[in-house]
């Protein structure tokens, strides 16, 4: 009996380390957030052409984001890109933030989505 109590007394401080390690490892292994996307073929013609024109400037890291309520009225469309960044996740985040701001000012109800080609 005393042997078990002695073992438990020495093992308890280390059990907190195990719990802490498991919580930290979950944070490191978590999937990064993926922004909603839209295939290039589903874009209205004006946005499709804008993306085709901008694609050579994007490189591997740059990302473009679109939002639209109408497939015809260009005032109801948003097209924005982030190009000069070091990581594609940063490019997506910056373009999404810019798109959300423009969406609120123009009153566009459609969501901002990353263009996937």
C-alpha cells in the first residue's frame, strides 16, 4: 500500500507534463484553416478574364480572391490579389481581408472565395 502511495506521489507532477505535451502537440498538428474556394470555370466572364490577365504575376505564392452577386454587372463584382508575400497562406489571408472590406463598402452579399485553377 505504501509503495503505491509513494509511486503516485512521485508520478503526479509528471502527469501534468503529459497533459501539457498532449495539448501542445494537438495545436502543432492541427490542420491550417482553409478559406472557401471557387473553381476558375465557375467565375463570371469578367472575373475569369481578370484572373487570366493576372495569373503571370502571381507566381507560385500569390493568390486571388473574388466575390460577386451578379454575373453581368461589374459593380457587383470584386477581384483582388496578393502577390508580393513570402507564403501562400499569408497571400490568402491578406486578399481575403481586403475582399471583405471591399464587400462591405459595395454591399455585396456573396462570400469572398479564393480562386482555384
